[in-house]
C-alpha cells in the first residue's frame, strides 16, 4: 500500500549513504555508508559511544541525518516521520523494551496489527489473530499470554518486544538495538531462533546491534564495525576479529 | 433537623441514580484526558447539544413515548460532530509538534464552549424546553421515584456497559488503552495516534451528549444547561483523580450521595454546593492525585 515498487535486486534493501549526524560538538555519525542486502542478517558492533544507536535512530527516522541519504529499496526515507518509515516496512526496537506494561502479552502482540488503521476489517482481524498465535507458539510465551507485560522477566520482555515487530504485515527490514543485553542464555537462544525463523520463512532483513560477540558470530554472516562515529570495516566475524584496527578500537588507541 | 428513614432512603436512591450520570460525564472528561492529555472545557456544550438533539427528535418526530430511540441518535450525531470538531479545531494544535500543545488545545475548547453557547442562544433563545416524559412514577418498596430519573440512570448504566465493552473488548479499545499508557509507544508501534485522538474525542463528547439526552426531561433543555452537570463532571474528576476510570466511578457515586445527604439533612437549596465541600476535603487530604489519579507533572 505504501511501499514503492521494488527497484530490482541490484539495489540494496537498506542503504545509508554518507550519513552524518552531530549533537552539539559531538560528531556521533561521520559519513557512514552501509548497505544491507535483501534477506541478510547483518551484525553491527563497536565500542561504547561508537555511534551505533545514533545510526539506528537516523535509519528509523528519529533524527534526520544532517547530511547524506537513507534509502529503503531505492526510495529515500529522509524527511519521513518514524511512523511513515515503519509503514514502509522498516521497524526498530529500543534498548529498553517499550511494551505496554499494564496490558497483557497477547494485547501487546496484537497492537501493531492496528498500524494501518484502528478500524480493522474482518479478514485482517483474523489474520492478525492467527499470526499472534503463531508468534506465541514460536516464542513459547503462549502460557503467559494473559499476564501483564510488566510481570514478565526482563528476558521475556525482550523476546516479546522483538516478536511484536513481526506482527507488522509487510515488515521488510528490522533493526534490533541490543536485543540480547543482559538476557539469560535460554531466552537469548529463543530470540535467535525467532530471528532465524522469520528470516527463513519471510525473507526479513535484519540489522542486529550487539555487544555479545559470540551471539553475533552465531547469527550474522557479515558484520559492520563502527568506531568513533565512522564505519571502521566490514566482513565476516573471523575476518573482523583478526583485524588490528578493530582490536585497537576496542582496546583503545595505543592499547594494543 | 430530623429526617425520617424513608425520606433519607429516597434521597440516597435519587443520589445514586444521578451519580450514574455524573459518572458518564466524568468518564467523558477523563477518557479524553487519558488519551490526549488535554482537558475539554466544552464538555457541557456537547451535553447541551445532546439534550437539544433529544428535544428536537422527540418533539418533531418520535413523541415522548419513543424517547429512548432519540438517545442513541443524540449520542451518534454528537460522536460524528466531535470527530469533525477534533479534526478541524483540535488536531492542528497537535500536528505542528509545538510546546504545550495540549494547553493550546484546551484553550481552543474554551473558545469552542463560548461559541457553541452563543450560537444556540441566537438560534433557540434562552427558553427552557422539555421533550416531555410519559414515564410513570416508580414505586421501589415504599419509595416513589420519578420515572424519567429511573430511566435516565438505567440508560446511564447501559452506556457505561457499552463504553466498557468498546474499551476492553474491541480492537479500537486495544489501541485506545495503549495510547492512554504511552502516546510514543503506540506511535512507535506504527499506530496513528492522531486518528486515535479523533476517536477518543468523539467518544468522550458522545458520553456527554448521551448524559444530556437522558437528562433532557429532568433538567430541561436550554443553552446553558451544560454548565451545572459539567461542573459536577469536573468535581467527580477532581475527586477521583484525572485519568482514572475507577476514580470516575467512585467519584460519581460519592458526589451523587453527598448531594443527596446534604439535601436531606441540611437544605435542598444548596444541593449544588455539597459536592464542592467533598472536593475541598479530598483536595486537602490528597492534593496531588485525588483518590485514584495518576501522578503527573510533579515538576
């Protein structure tokens, strides 16, 4: 409905071209160029303050870039509101889950189905319910469905938060900001399973920001590294972990 | 001054019944606030418009026997009117993303209230009208109760049940509950919060209109009839806490009962003042939140 016609396979799904964003004197993003191919699960890593979250905010329209362009399927997103961007199929999560605490798990899942219009047609309602059932099963949150989101553990909340995005009909690109931070291994595994399942069955493209190297290695074929607001390098996890520039970025200049 | 137990019971029953309609008024105010974070000072004018629709439909088309068909007509037409008013006058305050937009919107509703009163005064004159009532007097035990009051409070209960159903059991209700919790949250879930504002505003003013329609034969129909009932609605909201639905229910019953007790034990002439006394007491005890309110703007 809102999606522009596909610009063909040669165009990356999500593209940041020479994106810059500063806050006062802090140049959080400086000329970053990043391309995500269709169906890719890309990792985005970097030390604290490298500009990862700023980049996510720029990509999802929270702040417009001060220069450069962001394109989804070849069409520029600059100047659109976060809501307009999410309607084009680019969604993001936040580091702290933004669930509706006093609403049930099930209601939290159903809410994004109302994204097109608060007045849903019958067939749309049925599809939303079916999809919510499927996600409750995949996440194994089904038995908690009637509990309020507030009563879930932190990990369960993170899992539910990731799952809510999959309720959006034409989700094409999903930016996950630290989905694994501080989460126990069992739930981390469930989030990974969920991401892989959606990637496999719906071809959803992911950009996963994380500090958890082992998880990124497990999930992402390619990884982009940010440091001090710039794109340092890209490659497989093996290539990157052998890169001296990456090592020195993490250990500090002159540290290695 | 001594009062017979029977008379007291009758006053209390009347108080409970009118309390139901105070709940309806207060719910409209509190519901709009909980979604839009603004106070709609034109609630009384939507009450007034509802009562006029009731009067016109009953006196021109249906006759007093079929008054109950006019009530949903009043509710639905003011719902649509409210959606239009929101779109044309209120939404521009929210769209531009300026500071204090809820306050600007609140000022708009004050202007709207004066405008609506003026227009209806020019059109209808200051006269009090009544759609008439053919409801018989009810006998509850030894107590005779005016039929139109009983009908109004039963109508109020039906409206409350309908409101509960829409908010708790429908998709729109799901979105509205979410918006009441976090406007940013529903927006980042991709839901159009401005559309929800429009629906919430329409629902809120429709509640006022239904109260006006139900009370048309009790408190009569004239351009300023919204003032007293709306004031009661705001008393209830202050008592129960702004944004709290349980607060609106408890507050509505409390104001209704206090008025009845005051009328029975002190004097009927000051009936409209007793609620304020209760409000003052509660504000002295719980100045920030009322009985159940959310703690906001402590800064």
